[in-house]
C-alpha cells in the first residue's frame, strides 16, 4: 500500500465482528480485507439471518395453530372438534 501522510499510525479501531483491537489506519484497512475478518463477517450474518427466520417462524406458528383449530384439521371427526373448542 502506498504511504499516505494523512493516515494515523496510532488510531484505535475495534472490530466487533472479530472481537479485536486494531491500531493504525493501514492495519485497519488490511484487517477489513483479511480472510479471517471476512469469514467472521459471513458467519455473523448467517447466524443473524437464522435468528430472524426462527423468530418469524415462531410468530407465525401460533396463528396457524389457531386457524387449524378454528377450521378443523383434515382427519378430525366431529367429536374431536367439539372437544377442542
């Protein structure tokens, strides 16, 4: 990397994704492009999307269960419908 007089060699950067402290602008730029940082970033995004999908499925399932009880599931006879209400 070419030398830039405006870069700060003592700047302090915290990478929350990798849980590391990086000192220096040049080192920070190298860390952001590093294989380990990109891997951690991809892993974090995957975990977050899985958490969102899990929350969405949990919020949908009680409504579906209620609708099934109200309409009756295929295979339920009238006695089961009367007992379930």
